[in-house]
C-alpha cells in the first residue's frame, strides 16, 4: 500500500521569492529556464502550472544582444569557406 507524502512547505523571502523543493522539481521535471504560470480562483486557491521552456527559452527576450549582420548572415566558424568540398556551386 502506497503512503501519502506530507505536503511541502516553503517560506516566501523578503523579496517575494520561493524555492521549489527538490523533490517536486525532480517529480515535475522542472529545470532552469522553465516558467511557472500562477493562477488563483474565486476562493483564493493558488494553482501553479509548469511551462516547459527547454528549447527557445529566450525567444521572447527583447533584450537580446545584437550579434552583428542582418540576421541572415552566416559565419564560417569551422573555417570551411575556403575548402572546395564545401563550395555552394560544387
């Protein structure tokens, strides 16, 4: 027979932050970059939904640093532009 686990409690810091207990982070697969969506109902009950942000976590970041170019440029990080095997007209 399975035993029911005790509810987790955390303390709100003076800056309004809370720590998600490690057991819950593991169970819900919450990782850095994931977002939490907070909602309350008419009775004042709080619910929290985990919003996975594993890929494209910064897509809505309007503070992104410019990387140069117009966004369509590519950069030869592997130094293959000079190699004839990688020429576009080959």
